[in-house]
C-alpha cells in the first residue's frame, strides 16, 4: 500500500514570499489532515477535511494560510505571505474515517525554512 | 478539556537497558491514547494504541504501555534498548474523531 505522499520535501523562502505544499493521501481515505510541527514541539492540527469539506480549521491562521481539497483527494496548503515563525515541518495525514483509531497514516512532511 | 504532558524532553539510556518514557494525560471522557515514533526525516509511525480494551498494550518493536486511570498515566516501556530506537516519541490523546492532542515529544538517546 502506498503511503501519504508530500512534496516538496524541503523549501527555503524569504519572509513575505508565498509557498504551497502538496499532499496525496492514501487511496480511499476520506479524511485528510494538515499539521504544523515547530522544532521541539508536537504536531499541531491546522485543518481537517472530510472528503472535500472542512471539518475543523479552528487553528488555521486564516489571514495567511489557506488549504483546499477540491476533488476530495489531493490537497494543497498555501502560506501567503510567509513569516519567520512559519518555519516548521508541515505534515499531512489521512485516515479512513475521523480519529486516530482508523488507519491514520502520516506523510514524511515538508520542512519549510523562512529566512 | 484534554491535554497531554510528556514529563521528559530527553531521555538517555545505554543499549541493552530498559527504556521508560513518561506520559500523563487529562481528559474529560474516556480517552484513546497512542504512542508515535518519529525517526529523523521520516513520517510519524504508530507504536501502539489504547482504546478501552486491555490496559497493558503491546506495540511494535518490543514496546508496550500501561494505561493507569488512577494515575492518569500511559508510560511507554521497552525491556532492552536498541540503537535503532533512537528517535522522537510522542504521546497522543484523542477524544472522538475531532480532538487530537500531541505531547511535546521525548527524544530518546541510546548510548553504546
């Protein structure tokens, strides 16, 4: 079974630039999550999709972050404009249903450095 | 409100000696509890999970954890550490489908 694919693996940008990350979940997984993991901390949920609808985006900084999952499969997360504090690893995860008990799988992440 | 506290940010043990990574949780309901491992530049991998069945949970790679409701703890143990166990470990609490909280992580160092 193929895992959760993310790209790019690494990205370095200057502050105030924009950046986009891509995630391809495991085939058939209805739920998709984006997490932000700052160095030295555990992952923090940014947004959760069920198919192509948003279930929870309460911790997404909506003034600069946006995410979409147009066809209920792939998803993109965008930051515009980036700030220094956005430097982190951005993890995508997917599951057959909501919750960690249902085949939850993480991608390897995209490491973003804002300079 | 739910929360999770990993009591040690770093733990160092010698190869072949026991491992203990401590985790305490707070939850309003009956939580599900998990341990994940993250090796450098790799994705998070599920080690084990507790979902209100047996309180002693066995996971992969010889790890196990015991759910103690009276102590609100879910400590991770392994009888004998291996060099390949060096990684970051996360304790996670979940209430239902939409509330998932990660601890800050414990970095495990294995000394030769």
